[in-house]
C-alpha cells in the first residue's frame, strides 16, 4: 500500500452481488473491497430493493459493512425497485450529480461526486456503458463533455472517470476516453490485466481513466478464490498520486 500524497480507487461491477456460484452475498463484495483497503469505491450493477436479490439496499448494506457512506444513482427504476451505480467512501463529498446517458438499449447513467481530501477536491465519475458500440460512443462523448466534466484539454485536472465501459482497448469508445484521459493500466507498474470474466479473465472492460496531472503509482486486478466467486467481473484498483496538498485518507 502506498504512503504519502496518494489515494486508492477501486472500480467493480458486482453483478447485483450474485456470484459465479449463483449465491447472493453483498458481504462477499464488502470483503473484497475491505481487503483492497480502497479510499473511494465505484460499483456498478447494484440492486436496491429488488425482489430478485431479496429486496435489500445493496449500496447501503455494503457501505455499512465498510463503515462508509454510499451515493447511488438508479439507471433503471421499476416501481420501488432500482438498479444502477454507487460511489462509496468515508471521505467528505459534495456537488453530487446523477443522471441518464443517451441510450437506445438498456437505460444507462452516471454518478459524479466531488470528493474532498483535506482541503483539496477530486472530481470522480462512475458509469456503466451500454452493450451496443454506437450507444457507447454517444455515452462516452456525453461523459467527456461539459455536462459531466469540469473542464477540457489542459484545464482538465484532478479528474477520474471509472466504471464498466463494456469497451475493450480496440473500441471506439475507449479511444475517445484515452484522447482526453490516461488509462491507469497503461501508466502503472504492471502490464494491463483483464477483468472479465472473473473465473477466466480475457477482456479489459473495466477501466479507470485519470487526468494528466494525476500520477499512477500502481494498479492491480486481484484474482483469487474470493474475487472469482463474488462477481462475474474482477475489481480494478489504482493508487493515484494527487500532488501537493493531498494526503492519503488512511494515514
């Protein structure tokens, strides 16, 4: 674990906490996150009050187990049941924004939070893009625009965009992202590793993109018995150097 002016980010498609053994267990997801000791956690495919997963609020259940706070954005709402993305952290947050992304298929959305680390501010966006290539290009274009990012070009600083992009590095949506932001897996101390499927990972669908001012100190994709069971995706973790004025939250 790094020390000094850095923070640990984890992004994880949790598959509604339904494991590869078909067991519904938010506790396993919390255990994966706890082992990673992440400061900020971006989760996709979270169920809230859905009958299929026992009617529990998975976002708040996982946050409670981690002694953190959850922010949730439902990409899909049917009656009282919701499904979407969550950001979980023990750090102070403000300026929360949530909303839909353009889609011709299954509804998709994004969740943006300003996370305060000391007296400094980090802009973080969590999303889960669509299965259709054309949708993903539209969605990524929207995410990289002024509606979701605080600036563009050289003025874009202290920004992280992460999630399940359903986009391999050869895809058009991925190429759009890397024109504006750095892929942490290409900037870290390890070769890029796939995140899907969890038992026999072959594809890099889950990404953390950061603005040019942020240093990538290291990345990892934990692959063990627990991560192979807990979800159909593996988590992606990055240690990010935040520059002067930032201090690791756990210190």
